[in-house]
């Protein structure tokens, strides 16, 4: 099938994508994420899908599972796995509004990963309008909690993946525009320092500052970073009154490791920090973890197919393993052929400069359509 048969138009795609980006959906605001799921549900139904809404749990929003009509419905096919939560809090639109300038489109969550998800629907919509049926049945699963490690929907994603032959993840493309065929492990840790309170001016010497102890540990932890295993402290909370020596300080650490043995060693190093020093008790507890995904033969065959399709479109798709976890970690580590980061090209994800390159919209929609029509 010639991909030129499909009526992809960047201006029409942008018009459909705008409501998605302007529907702010930070992970920890379940109601906001559910509003985003409503928008996605409408577009999925308009594209011909049958919908199942899955209630949220653990304080997160719900999920949407969409299946498209197919003669082999119920048999193993293709799962498109994406998330609709973002890292941007409500109000980010005030400082990062939807705008188009110099071939770029800006907005919170537009790159990671609302545009890739929208293009998956657009590919299926245009194929339906052209009367083209995919060789395999297609399921789309949108989840609400990827940005915090997928604590509430990992088992849902894995259960859906087991039913299918292939998984496509429309996360944003790598910096060079390439796909991801493997991912490093991601581990999260919760830190707690418990000190001794006292009045900060009247009896300063009687206190043991949890904040001061945590500050020292943060420097120690980040100094453990190597090229194969990194540590980054991204959240810190401590103290309540400036005139009190803090008795509690908590923090969160993200660690990336290239191989399982690197992850195991890194976990051991950070847990070795547990203990008491100068009257402050320091505690490390594990959080959610994404496993190492090393590409197998099935994934590499998918990549070679994608590369052939990209050449027809007019570009050469590179590939490689990457940091920055995704839900592809789970499906890839299960041994299910998975192709990740086939979404749009852009820059600045997770920042107030987040944007996509508009000329990648049709390019990536065609890539998705090509894969859906040629995976057998």
C-alpha cells in the first residue's frame, strides 16, 4: 500500500491536537487526567473504536482501552501503548501557551506524549476513511501515571501486552529523530531524615537538623553517579517553621542504570546509606522500578521494517537503547517485540520550552500507518 493514499494534513492534525494540549493533565490531578481521557475517548470513537473505560486506583486517574473493528478481533495483534499524564502542573498554559512559530508548536505535554498518541488515532482514522484494514487487530491503551513510574497501571499494560504480538509506543523520537529499541533501567528511591527538633534561636544547639543531614546526603548520593549508573535528587520537602530546627526531611531519587548488574550494584550502594549519624536517622526505601529492556530479534525485525518504511517516506530512521524510562521498558523486558519513540520530533520535553517540529507530524503519522499495515 502506498502511504500517499492517506490524507494526512499537518494543519488539520494541529487543529485536532490543540484541545488535547490545552487540557492540562498533571499526573497527580486525577480529575484533570480523566478530563483528558474524555477528549481522547471522543476522538477514538470518532475514529471507529469501541471503548472500555477502566477506573483509576491508588489516587490516579482512569485508563482508556480502545479496540478497532477487525475480522480477527480477539486474536493477538498490535498494542499501541501511551500515557496521557504530563509533568506540567495546572496553570502551565499561562507561561507555556499553545503557540505556533517558525515551524514549531509549543505547549505543555505536546511532545511527551500527546502528539504521538494523537497521531496514532489519526493514522487509524485515515486508514478507515481509505478503506484500508490492518493485517492484525489493533488495540490502543492510554494510561494515567507513566510520569511517576506507572505504579497503578503496570499490571494492566503487561496484561494487555501478553494478548498481542507487537507493541508500538509513540513516545517522542530520540534527539536524532531515531526510534528506541531498548531502554535502561529506572529505579526510584524515597529518602527520609529524622532529626531532633529545638527552637532555632533559643536552643539551637539542642536540635539535630534533618534538613542539614539531608543536604549532605544529597551531595553524597549525586556524587555516586557514574556513566553506567546515575542518581538525581528531584524532590525535597523539609521543615515547617523557620524558627524550629527541622526534625523531618524527605526526598526522592531517580536512578538510571544501563544493565541489570549496574542497577543491582546501584541499589546496593544507596541502601548502604541507611543508618544514624550525629543524632539523625537516615532511611532509604525503594520506589517503583522499570526493568532493563534489551532488544531481541523480534524488536530488531520491527525496527528494520520501520526503517524501510522511513526510507519510503524520505528519511532514515536510526535506533538505539536509551535512558528515560517508558512503558516500553515493561513490554520489551517481557520479550514482546516493542518499538518505542516512534512519535514526533521535538525539543524541551518536561520544560517550559516544550515544543514539536510541525514537519514531523505527517512524517510520523505515515510511519505509524506503515507499521500498522505491514506488521503481520
